[in-house]
C-alpha cells in the first residue's frame, strides 16, 4: 500500500521533472526570438516589486500560446519588506506560427498611463 506521504513526494518529483521541459524566458530575452516546438511550455520570469503597486500584465498574447493559469510571484528566500521579486507567467505552445508576446509593467489603477516598462519577444512555434 502506498502512503499519502509517498504520493506527496512522488507528486513533487513529477512536478520537478515537468519543469525540466519548461523553457525559461527572462528580461534578457526582451526583443529576441524564442523558438518553440508545438506542446512546449515556457515560463516568462520578470522582475517585479508588487509592494509598489506595479505588476506585469499580458498586453498581447499570440494565438500560438495558451496561458496556463494566473501568474505566480516569487520572492528571494532572504527578502526584506519591499524587496523585488519575480512575476512568472506560464504558457504552452498550442499551434504553429509566429507572433509577438508583449507584457506591460504598470499599476492596475493607472490603465491610461504609459507602462513603466515593457517586455516583448517574438515567439516562433514549429
């Protein structure tokens, strides 16, 4: 018989293995082209300081990508109050083609203001 603890450990191992197939995209990939195969997963990780009210928002999502849930937010383990973290968006390549993924960094209540930062990358799915 398998215990609940064994199942929990197995789930963590499998989740870790699933992330091995995930392409990580960072600020260094801004204005670059990312080549993906159909079915590939990507994680877009961008610096973010939510304590200032700013967060990233998808302004243009290519039809070649499917957003996998809501973005997550990660802080360094030694973070102090007000520290910068990373906002992480996960996508799956669901159809072939090329288009630009564009994210904007702004405060949710300042929708009419120009974004403080932008991020865009050309996504080419084969």
